[in-house]
C-alpha cells in the first residue's frame, strides 16, 4: 500500500488529474459517464495492487533462493 502511495506521489499531477476527472464525472449527473470513470478507476487500482503483489512475490522468491 505504501508503495502505491509513493507511485501516486511520483505521478503527482497525473494522479490528481485522474481523480479530478473521476469527481467531475460523478458530479456531472451523467450516470453512464460516472460508471465508466468509476470502472476505470477500480481497474487501475486493481492493476496497481496486482503489480505490487507480483513484485513482492518476486522479491520473496529471490530472498528464499539465497537461503
């Protein structure tokens, strides 16, 4: 989770911009647009978490192979 926070911090404006787009979509009153933006937001979050887990497993496997 901390790693994802760092990624978000490094992306800076890009992450802020995405959240601004999500907020605009939700507040627009356009249900279809809001749903699409929310689905995209969730998919990107899941992708980031999966990437972090894969990196953690790879690090664990590397440490275990050195024992």
